[in-house]
C-alpha cells in the first residue's frame, strides 16, 4: 500500500530532513535514536524502546528502503516534479511480514498523515539544502532545533490525544499469556478479550477439549496485538461499540 504527496521544497532539502534522524520524531511520531554507521545500505536503525530495523536499500537523493524485524518494508522515493517541488512516494509492503493489516483504509490514512506532517516539517523547518553527497549520507546536524522542538511538542500532544505513541513489550505480553491465558491481552489493554480467552481456556481444560489450542492462540494474539500497537494501530477491545 502506498501514497504520495508533493512538497514545496527542493529534492535536496527533503533528503536532508529524511537523513537527519533527529527530525524523525517530529514528523514520523517515532523516535529514531541512531543510524549506524550512517545512511548506507545495511545500516542498523535503532528506535525508541529498543526496536530495530535496517536500511535494505538506498540511493542518495532518490530513495530509502527500510526493513523492520517483522519483515515489513517501507520505501520512500523522491522525485523532482519541477523546480522547488518534490514528490514523495511512501510505500509499505507487508508481503514478507508476519504482521497482517486488518484495516487497510486506516493504514493508508496513517501513511497520509505521516506525509502531511513531513510536508509541514520540511516547508516550515528551514532545513539547509545539500552541500555534498557525503554530507547528506551522514548525520545532518543543521536542523532548526527550535522548530523541531515546537513541532515535536505538537506531535506528542496529538498522539496522546489519539491514544498513539504507547508501546507494549512484545516479549512480556507473550510470557504473560504463557503463564495465564488472557493475561497478555489484559496487558495490551484488551480486558474483555483477555477474560474471554481465560474462561475459554478454563472450560476446555476442565473438559479436556484441546486447551492447548486456546493457550497457543492466546500467546500468538498477545504478541501480534502488541506489535500492531507498536506500529501505531489503535487496538480496540471487542466489546467496544466504536
């Protein structure tokens, strides 16, 4: 699934923002701590809360492809529409990922929101254009710090209002469901679902009707749900009417 947007800025300027990891929290919503050894193919990307991904493809000033631990691929392609304008195409590929998208429309809406926030940041941040290819593929330290701080504050407030930005420990949610079926769902905020799984396990255990199926499903669901939460999807409990 993909989407695109036209930004009123040069291709060099947009690339300068993309390759400065300090700006990502302001427009992407997730804090990128480091890119080691730099913006090159095979580089490791260290995110907030210990999440990792890697750069699986890059062509300076043209595209960046990132692959997460889940196998999801994100490709950002830049192309000059005309002088002073750049088209940014954002593509996410889940074909090799164990993550399933239950609501494609919601995911497209999230991508569109990210592109709009990137557009706003680039057009307002005053990022300096490229001076050389080498400078663009290393950590760019010329971001307008005051603008980034303001934009990040607004972004954080919006995410808090929407219930985004909350992360769950995938290992912990799985272990909790391993110990007590349904406990991982409760940890993820799905209390009603967790109670249902617990009593389903209890009934099948007492009647000896394959309780292991409920047990394994509980661990899988807890892990998969926490991954979705960490990827920005808003997970609702089953009894929610909204």
